[in-house]
């Protein structure tokens, strides 16, 4: 009975004869370091020496220990190759004759630092844009924001995208944050570790009556300036049109109706001086040409010459005739024409 009570007391105080091996837990941080700790359950009583290695590689001691009250509680070592996490990782704690070895799968045990360069801006499309930067594009993210310090609203963001759009934000105070984790297509899973939330960024103001977005305020300043400049240019053009008479707006003339004879002069806009020059007040003068033709070949031996005269009433116009072109005389004898010549003449 006394032995049982003593054993129970020793168990409660932690002084057991069979020591429980420390549990080593490892995590790949930001794809730069491997962080291992063995104080998850309790702080160890002794300082262990830590060794680790990947498949087919020699063990190496921890280059940088993490301690608590002068007791080693963890190790931080460089993560040299991204492909190493797909291989098995081995750890070993050694103290005197005691050693504890464990195998780890680091494929899904990746945790990123919070996203950085987080900014928010009001875009030209009247939307609110949140942008950030992460070490790798092989991550998926989620954004959360709240309006006027109310409840958080969380929205997922696909892998490879490092921005988020809030459509047509209201005039209120927006508080936004983002976090990331390893994407499933890059070895992650639903149980992958999310990073911590980024530092919050703010946009707007709680006072909706006096708050105006930055873009709207800039537009309100430039809008009257643009209107004034446009009105000044329009007035300047009108003054130029009134000052220079030759600058006119030429319109397409109206086509005359088919039922009425078109007036060509009205269709084409002739200058006034040119239109007056086309007017002629003189009366038309008819001109005819006369030529005396002999009545027969056997009559008169002498023929009068052909002359060109005009039938003049009110006109005094004569048409001179070249004398060399007129016949001087006509022969009274009858000429004989051969059949060949007659055929040729008929042709």
C-alpha cells in the first residue's frame, strides 16, 4: 500500500523511473529555414545535442540552438534546396547514452511569413484594390476586411494572384489584411499552415458625411478646370469664325426635285461677280450659207461662182469665202464616164 502511494506521488511530480522521450516537431519556415523544437509538452531537464539529415546525406549538428532558461529547446538551420522537403527528414536528440531518433515528412509542413508590401488604393475604375507581395507564386491567399470596425469578412484568392478588388466601396473606414499558405498543386493540402495575418492597412474614414475618397477629391478639383478650358477653346473658335469671313461651314446642297428642271446656277454656288459675267443682253444672230448649184450639165457654159452670204436683218456679219476653193468656170460639154469609173464613184 505504501509502495503504491509512493509510485503515484513520483508520477505526479514527474520523477518517473522510465523517462518519456521528448517529442520533436519540425516545420519549414518561409522556404528558408527548418525550425525544430522539442519543448511542446514540457521543458526538457537536460540540454540535448540535436542532429538532422535528409535521405542519403550525413547527419549534422544544429548550427543555431533556441534556448529557454539556458536549456536547449529548439534548433534553426538553413533550408538549402526546395526539393529537400519532398524527401524524408530525420532528427536525433542525444544526451549521454540516451538518444531519440524520429522521421518527419516536411512536404506539407510549410509555413510562410505574412505577406509584405501590403497596399490599398482607389483605382480609376472606382474600385478598391488591395495588393501584396509573397516570396513565391505557388501560394494561395485569403483576404479579410471589415467596415467601420464591424465583423470581419473573409474571401479566398486563387494561387498566383496577389491582389484583390472590392467593387464600388462606400464612404466608410476599411481595414484590410491578408495571409497565405502553400498551394495544393505545390505539395500543400487542406491541413497546410496558414501564415500569420499581415499588418492591417486602412482606407477611408468613419465619418461618411465628410469623407471623400482620394480619387474623388482629386477629380472634384480638376473637373471645373477641364470644363473652363473646354469653354474657352469653344469661344475662341467662334471668334475666329466671325473674324475671318472666308471661313465658313460648307453644307451639302439640297438636290433639286426631279419634277422641276434643275437650275444649274442655283445648284452651284457661283460668286456674284462670275454669275454676272455669264449674262448676255445681245440678241442671237442667225447665220446661213448659200451656194449656187448648176441645174444641169448641158446648160450654161459659164457658171457663177459660189459665194457665201448671210441673211442679215439686224446683223452686219459676212462670211468670206476663199476664191481658190470655188470653181472658176464650168464646162458645157458632156463628159463620158466609163463603167469602172462610175462604179468607183458610186462606192
